[in-house]
């Protein structure tokens, strides 16, 4: 289901429904959430309806640099999908920019958001795992996670 706007989100996720939930996981199966026209407003609505709700977003963070500070202020968790370093990340994450993603993650972290660096291990990036984990610490990520492809 692709929910791009606040009106649709409110129709599908009523306040009474949101009160029943403990957690929402937003994954990019039908497009990356950060490209949603009302993404921040949807998260704000979810948290207004249920302030105890845990929200986690999986993203490649390759869009909308102006939203990251506000998302960080909302206290949500974001899994930044960063698959390597400057020279290998975009081999799998086509049309993404490693440096841009780290800038967005930095805005989110500095605003108080809980950021995780999640890296998929491939033959082309496995030699960078230790360095990526160290960079994640240096940048202030909460956690570094490695996944097999």
C-alpha cells in the first residue's frame, strides 16, 4: 500500500486504530517513505493519535533534505540503508549518493533521532565492513547492523 498524503493516511489509520498499536514499521516496498508528499505530517499524526507509538522507518535517505531535522525531533528510529562506502554504496543502491545520505543522517542524529546504519554484505563491499562500522560510530549512529543479501 502506498500512502503518500495525510488525507489517505487518516482514512486508513484512524485514531482508534492507531491506539491499538505499539509499533509501526515503515518499509519501502512501494517506494521510499521519504519521498511521500506528506511524510512528516503523517508521522506527526500517528504520534498525536498515539504518543506511545514506536515508529521505525527503513530508507535509503536519498530525498528531501529539509525533513530530516524535524523527523529527528519526533523521536522516531530510522534505519539508514547504507551498503558500503563512497565507492561501493551505489552499486546496489542505484541513483543514490553516499555523501548526501550521510548529510541527511547527520541532520536526523543532531536533532535527536535514533539512527541505525544497516549494511547489506555483498562480495563488492565486504572488505569495507569494519570501516563502515567505525564510520557509523564516528557519525553518531546508535547501532551498526550487517545483513546478508
